[in-house]
C-alpha cells in the first residue's frame, strides 16, 4: 500500500524526521488559506505547491511549482486540481490530481537521495544513498552506479556509526555525520515499527541554514501486515488505485492490470508469473496478473472471472490451474457461473491439472460453453495466442 507525500511526511514527523512545514488542500481557496497561515507562522513569502498522486516524476510533468504570491498559488492550484498528470510512472493515461500540498519553500544548498528497502537476497533492510538527489535513482544507477552506496543493516545490531559515516562520506557531508546517524536511526525505526517495504527520501536536502530536511517522501507498506496498523490502513486513497484491483482485494484476490489482451486466471503467484512469461514467449501479451490463491471458493473464482472480463482490452482468456489444495471442479463451477452471467464472447482456453481435474473437465464439457481445452502449459499458451488471430 502506498500513501501520499503529505501523509508520509506526517508519519516521518512522528518519528522525529524533519520534513519542513506544509498542509494538504483540496481547493484553491484552501491552498491560499494554508499559505497565509504558513506565512504568519514561519515568516515566509515563498511557497511550493505539489500535486499529490501516487507516482514519481511530478516535477518534470509540471506537478510542482515554486510560488511567490498568493495569486500565483490560487492560479496554479486551480489549474492543477482536477487535471490529469502524466509522468513516467503513471503511464499514458495519467492520474487525476485531487489533492495538492502547500509547504514553505526551503533554502536548498544541496540535494541527496536516501532510502531504506528490503534486500531479499541478503534478507536485510538496506540503505541506498547517493549524492545525486532530485533525480530518478534508476537513472543514476544506469549512468553513474559508482555514485550509489548500498549498505545492509544487521537485524540484531541495527543502525551503527559506520552506516552514518559511510553515508555522510558518499553525500560529501562528513561534518553532518551525527545528523545522518540520527536520521538513519529514525528512518529505520519507522521502517520496522510500521512494517514498511520502502521509505524513499528524494531529495533529502541540506539547507543553507545547515539543517537536513526530507523535502519529498515516499513510503510503501507491506499489505500483509496492515491488520496490525489500522491507522495506516485508513490512509489508503482508493482514488489512486485501479478500480478492478480495489474490487479484487475485497475478495482476497491478487490482481494487477497490465497492458496486454490475454486475460489470465491462475492459482499461485509463481504459476501466474510463469503463465505470463510463456504467453509472451509465444508472441502474446498478458492483460493481467491474477492469482486466486489455493483456497478460493466458487464465488471468488466467479468474481475473478468477472474482473478479467470487465477489461475491454481482453480478447481471450487463459485459465491455468494446477490443483493442489485448490480443486479443479471448484474452478470449473466458478468459470461457468461467471461466463453465464457475463455472456462470454471471447475465446476461453482452459488447462486443468491436479486435484479433481477429470471432474473439472467433465463439468466444463457439459456446460455448453465454447472452451478450448489444453493439457500442457505450452499448449495452452500457444492456443491462447492463436485464438487472437482466428
């Protein structure tokens, strides 16, 4: 689960990370009022207005602006709110801006990058830091990999002095080693206490006054741990999620919309990935990742099928089930229920293996549905791609 920048900053503030001063707004009038309050409290006449969407690259897309008057804030907020912002992370459809963030402008001396993320290979949370702040870290990694430091954190000893010294040296601010140590300790505490999967500060800035500020912040959380954090779960903005993905979560289905035209209904994340790979291998393009899991019932399978069919790009559906805990007859009943309700008009390719596969095939054969049967995964993928051409 992702949250907005203003929410991430508020959370980091609660863990003693300095982030500057600002408030969110949903109207131009609110934005002007906030700017006035900030001006009175912090004696500033310069503000930054930022679009609040769950995507990076907002500045390059025109979603961030330095404003030097209240009229400028009003004009920019009016044009930004309700507009569709297209960045390299939103895709061509972009995302609608429903909220903005108004904050005091900072006197920036230097910009850096720092993040905490899980390294699954070492089974450690690691620190990634670079002096190349304010730009995409992927771009830095590609063009200047020597400017990035990657440090693992031992789960027993936590943040140590050598972490801060190495990061401070990488950023070129050794005189701020003590402040870096405090920052890393606070970020690591946030990461662990809130079950985060990513904390990214880009940029972390050194002000001309000598302070370190998290000028922008992105935080992602482990969905599986949200039951322990009801306050964090309440921060979820459903407008920032794909409607189908939100609906899938209600039924405990793992669904991610993709750009292809072959819908996939699979049980097991590994099998789902393999199914998408083999579809692409034979020249097709998957329309989604959809894992119904190992304990899905008829209703869940039916709902999964309906979610796939609601995607207008889907021109064929490949069902690939390897029955273990999941029984093939349950899948068959779910397919029939959904296909009957949605009036299936696209080719349906089904591969059933495992528990009750013969019963599942029998149920489908007697359903009257136009089903293309397949025994192996290769065969199923080939038939799905071929069905698009028929």
